[in-house]
């Protein structure tokens, strides 16, 4: 049976709204395929221009074209970007990212603080006035620095307010700063997963645990157990070969116990038709329990 949890802070009159959004976003599986489109702030133009990146990825509309035609759970990006394109892409299931920061200041020089840009109430009003399919909100917390208390407070309020309005709340939680020696340490990632649960998030997007520079799906179990009823989403990371990505995703879910993924570059850093197929393949593994071979055929455009 799909893991389908109704938070206690969802009021009775919003329970139906929340469960409908949850089921539609997870395809009834309890797992979320999140197409991440927040990197234009987080990484500036590094992810959209350069060697191996198709020219069309320089235009933000490329991501909207993908999201409008591919199988996805939600498309997560900033409010302003949604406002620029959503009139032409009304069919996309949106998740509004409420904070973002650039990567210009090194984390070793200054503790990161990514302040909230807008309130949940602003998104609720926009959802009603625009009629767009806005499923929820997202927020990034950086643990390990002098500003973590402010971000934790903002995150807690955002999650609660989203639930009060029957919407999903997804947190990105990344330990950063001079006191963090290894961002991919499994025990540290599990700690971040537990923080996501304590904040009441429906899903928490985390780094992937590595050992000796490589992924071991068994290491993920500590994080997925620590998260409890909060679903763990693994970040997609740098673009890699389709087979490698899909195999690791399958292991994350079926060995590590994750409940989805948050993927950006491994989708949008491809020409449009290829990007759509890759998104469909990721969705098939995440939501439809497809095997790696089945998903790879989808990614390659091989008839079933």
C-alpha cells in the first residue's frame, strides 16, 4: 500500500484537498517525482550554458516545455519564473520555491542564509486568482551555520501554513559551512532527514550518501528511517549517463527506501525530446515501479 499520511495540522475542511493533491502528485504511489527548476538562482547560468549543454537550455522556457509534456509529479521553481511563463503553460503541476540564494559567496567564507522571498499566503492568493495547478511550496534549509535557527523557524511556519491550506510542503535540507566536513556523510544526511520530519515536511530533498566517493544504496537506509513518515527525495546531481542515473534511482527506492527524487540537470540539460523521454523514464521508475531496463527503453525511445 502507498505511504499516504495526512498531517494533523491539515484542518478538516482541507483534508480532501490535501489528499487529492498528494495522490495526484504521487500518481497514487506515495512517491514524488520532483522536476527541479530552481537552479537559475542557485547556480546562476552554470547549469544552462556550456560544454555538453544544448543551446535551448539557455532559455528558461525549455524547462516549461519539458514540464508541460513530460510525466512529472511537480515542477519546482521560483514564483517570478512561474509568473513569466504560466499563462502559456497552465497544465503544469507547480510547486513554488519560496527561497533561493546564489553560489557566489563560498560556504567556507560565510555561513549561508537563504531568506524567504514570499509568504505562503501570497501563493494561496495567487493560486486562487490565477487558477493554476499549484500543488505546494518548497524551502531550503542550510544546517550547520549561525543562521540555521532563522531558516528552521521560517521552514516550520511555511510547512504549517501550507498544510493549513491543504497544500504539500517540501523542504530541501543541506548541511553547509565551515563546520561541515563531508556533505555526503550518511550519518549527517540522516540527521538532516530527521530535521525534515521534525519540521513536519511531507518530503525532504537530501544529498546522496557516498562512501569512498561512490554511492552505496544501503547507506541511504539510515536517512529514510530517520525521516519516518516524511518521504526522502534524493537530489539528482550532475548530469550522467541515462543507464547510470536510472540504476542508481532504482537502488535508492528499492534498497535505500527513498520515496522519490528531485531531478533538474539530468533532465533539462538535454534537447527537448530527449529531456521529455528522460523525465518519463524517471517517473516510470519512481511512480510506476518500472525496472531499469524498462525505464531505459523509455529514455532511449525504444518501443515497448
